[in-house]
């Protein structure tokens, strides 16, 4: 899926280019900006994470997100509940909007949710993630362990290669990672072997900014701590 990501600028120049990949280009002129993403037509699913901090509250609340407003009626959002190990969420009504439990849903740093556009859509819908670039030197995401599944995402707005991450190297043998292929609308991934480690296609998997994946950690509960990949702000 073609995706363009721009960090758009305000008044003070902090950097001209943060990172560029074949899929994404990250530009910034100050610590406040937005990321544009496409919600595909035909009811296709995409993963969405929020690697920018809220400018109005301590945490992101779904109803306050630009994309919650921009998503057309009959769009569906799905949130993974790591405690219950099941999905929650709901559909956006043309008259009443999102259900109450969706409106108040808090989205944590480093987690993802699924967003599905209406089946009737024939063109993609542009959605926007707005906020402030994280300035913390590290950000962490809890990993429940014991074979439980958790939704994961890079808490910073950059792409990364899964095999180079501490999450990959610290995962216990028999842990399983699953990546959503938005083009094929199917899961990929694999299990970590005791002798061979992760499969080659997992090692080289690029996780784009604003995308997420599932990890089923076979070992004990832990944290994935990510270092800030830029020197500003």
C-alpha cells in the first residue's frame, strides 16, 4: 500500500530530514506536526498506531483524534484488550457517531488498533495523526509474557527493522510475532526457534511508522524499551 508520511512544521527549524525509506519520508521543522495515512477502500483493514503525543491531554483518547472524525460512517475500529485477550471496538454510525465505549477508549503509546473503512468506499480516505514529537530519551511498552498476545508498535514516528530491535533479540524461544499485510489483507510472521532464531522474513521485516504488530511472548513479562532515534527536540 502506498503511504506518504509528512511531519509538518511550524515556526522553528529543528531539522530538515529525520529519515527516509522506500515507503515513508519523515520531514520536520519543529516538534509539532501531523502524519497523513490512507484508509483503503472496499472495507480493507489497516493497523494504526499513534507515535505522536497528544497536544491537549496526557493520553490519546480515540474520540479526540482527527482520524476518528475523518473516518467515514460505517467505519469500524477494533482495539486489542491484553487483559481479556480479546477484541473490543465498534462501528461509526452516520447519525450517532462512534459508540460510547469507543469514544472514551484510551490508546497508549506503543500500541496499535485496527481501522476498517466502509465496504461501500471506492476511493481511499485520507486520515491524519496530529501531535507532538516525543522528546523522551526512551519510551517503553509492556510485554505481558506467558504466551499472552500484546499489540505493539514503535512509540517514535520512524520505521524500524524488527530483527534489529531489542524486542526481537530479547524475546524468548517459541515467541511468535505477527505482521499485518495491508496489501494482501492477511497475517505474516513466524516463531523464534531455539537454534535458528527468527525466520529470515521476520528478521528483515520493516515495521513502518504508524503501523503495528502482535507479539506472543513465550517467556516472562517484561518491557520493550525504545531509545529515541533522533537528537531533537
